[in-house]
C-alpha cells in the first residue's frame, strides 16, 4: 500500500505565498511522475503542475511564473511553492503520483486526501 499525505494548506491574503508538501510512504520502489491538482468549489479537478522524476516541471497557463513544483526523491516528497496567490487559486489541492511498488509490479496512480487553500482578496 502507498499513502500520500498533503500538508501546508491554509488561508492567505491575495499576493501571499504558501508551500504545499506531499509525503509518500509505504511500498515504494520508484516514482515515475508526480502532479498537483486543484479542485475549486463547484468545478472539476484540474492539473496545475506536474513533474517527471528527475525532470522539470510543467504548468497550467493560469499558474505559470507563480507556482514551482519540485521533488526530493530521497525523501519521497514533492512540493508546490505558490507565490503571488490570487482568489482564483482557492480550492483543495491534491497530490497525485505514479508509483511502482516493486521491480516487477506495474505502476499505479495514487491520490492524497487533499489540503485546502483559501485566498482572500
């Protein structure tokens, strides 16, 4: 079993910053790629940032230049640094990872439980 736990959410004024963390634990042989998704109230979940293991991040147009995704493979952690926050960034942020539990096991996607971010204008 693999568990993902997000942290770092909260309430912040527009223009502020937050740093989200996602910790993966359990049966982990390798992590192929990681992503952060956002679900705003009344809207579908959308990808805001993604990164291949050892690669560079890619971003939704709405967050380019403001958000930075990074990873720490040794700790099985992925982060999302969010700067210049706007009211539209409000939502629940979920971590998603494609994890291989063993050398002969196929990769599976896993989700965290989410962390809530509220940006007030």
